[in-house]
C-alpha cells in the first residue's frame, strides 16, 4: 500500500463516490498527534467503512431475493385466482343443474314404480356419480378459496418484508456515506508531510507483517491452480487499475467482494456476494496450502477479501479512493482463506 495515501489525498472526491455533499475543511490537525495515531485513526475509519459496505451489500442481496419472492408469489396468486374463478363457474353450473332437476320423484320412489327396475338402478348409479362430482367440485372450490387466501397473506407479508429491507438498505447506504465523509474530513486535515509519513509507516507495517508470515512458513510455495481458478485470476487481473466503489460489482468499478464474486462468476463458479458469506460458506484452507484463485479474508469480522494470485501476492479492490491492485498478502490483518469450488484440496 506504499504511496497510496498520497494518491488518496488528491482524490478525496473519488472517495465519496460522487454521492457525498461537500464537507467543510477540517481544522489544522493537532501537531501533538503522532504519525502512528493518525494512521490508526485512518485505518479504523476505513475498517468501519468497509464493515458498513459489506452490511449494505448483504441487505442488497436479501432485497433482490425478496423482490424475486414477491414476484413469484404474485404470479402464483394470479394463477390461484384463475383456478378459483373456474371452480366457481363449475360450482354454479352444477347448482343450476341440481335446482332444475329437484322437482321430480326421489330416486327410491322411481325405482319402486319403474317398469324396468334395473334401468332405474343404473340411472341411480349415474345420479350418484353426479352427486360425487358435485362434492368434488365443492371441495376444489373450497381448496381454491383457501389457497388464494393463503397466497394473498403470503404476498402481503413478503411485500412488507421487501419494504422493510428497502428502508434498511437506505439507512445503511446513509451510514456508508457518513463514514466516507469521516475519511474525507480526516484526509483534508492532514498536511502533505503528514500524509507522506503515514504512508511510510503503513508500508513498514505491511512489510513487517509479510516478513512474519514468511518466517512462520505461512506463505505457500507456488502451486498449480485449476482451470476455473485460472479463469478467475485472469478476470481479476484484467480489472487492475479500475476504481474501488462501494457496492459495485463491475464492470467499471468494484468493491472488495464485488471483485472476487464477479471473478468466480465469470469462471463458471458462482460464490456468495459478501466477504462474510464467502468466509462462512466456502471451504477453509490453510494459508500454506493456498493456490491462485483462493480467497484471503481479512479482519476478525471478515469485512475484507482479496484473491490470491501466487508469489505471496493478492489482487484486491482495497478501499475508497484507490484502484484494483496487486498487493502483498499481508496488506491487512489476515483472518484466513477459503476456496471456491468442490475440487480436491490441491
């Protein structure tokens, strides 16, 4: 991440992703604050922003699913209403038939008085079948009424859920924008010298963390990947230089999990949208068994993710104001790694 803070200071408008209102210039920073304290503040702000972004992404996925469920229930409800209409039509026809034939002698009297009792018995069998047909029609009508009512209730509940998710999504969007504004204010208050010092300290931390992983034997030797993993890596590498944008899944910009999910989708292996879901639902692999295409997840809350490309490097959409880039695997505190797909451990 060397030098990126300096570039970031020149692109604070990008950090707001064209959605933030202008913020007032911050006061001159306290000269007593150390570079380490400034770096800590900035890293915490970025972390909070990414947490808010991944929460927003999860709600967006849930909202998309809920909209599909509302559409499905609406379709089923329309079909149930057609079935109910047909059942009512059939019930009405049978009711008219019963009314029109209710004036004659009862079936038992007709059998007793008939010149051909066997013929009368056969006719009675037909009449019995007609009665059973009426009973089945009434049962279908009752079932159709019940299904229509149940679907109507489910559709109303699903719509209420959709509206609740939409409201939550808006609140979370506002939360992300507020945290981006906090980042922008902090950057606006730093002098060029402070920015350069923070960038140097940050790079020193990454270099030290990478060295610790190497010394501990946690970094893998170069390993062959699968055809799908190769396709995912090539897609992700083709995005290098495109801007980070929270909530984006390409093709012009990405956030961290938008990049990894789209890369694997283009490789023919869809994976969950958010970094938390990728961590929770994909197969865990130790760092020293990584192969290109595997995903490295960061922070205890699993709020950042990158794709391993070999040689101790990952490709990632790092944070607001930056671009998709190749970085050391230790760019952030590593939580663990996961592997999309169902092939062997490799």
